[in-house]
C-alpha cells in the first residue's frame, strides 16, 4: 500500500501577488512558492551604499530608477521574486 499524497496546485503570478504580506521573502518558481532567507547585514549594507552612490547619478542623468525592497520582479507567468 502506497502513501497517498495530494498535489499542491501551482500558482500564477497574479495568485502569487494576492498572497498576504507576512514580512517574509517569497519566490514563485515554476508555479511553486518558496520562502527565501532574510538578507544578511552585509547584503543590506551593500544595498544601502549602492542606493546612496547610484541614486543621485541615475536621477540626475534620467537613466531610470534605483529601487529597493520590497518589490516584485516578474520573470514569467510562473516565476517571480518578491524582494
């Protein structure tokens, strides 16, 4: 007798966006939701310094925008990162 398992339904990007915010980072990979670890102090320090260094130049020269978390990065209908 085998073990019965239920398939977890895959999510679309729109369904992923509707998930409640709980302070954790999530990724949608091929329709499956994965929890991401919290960023390290070093990571946050680097992000902060990049923002301080690049932000004024990018705005002054109208090259685009420098954005920091939280932000969804949509790679496809079934793959997205909530950073």
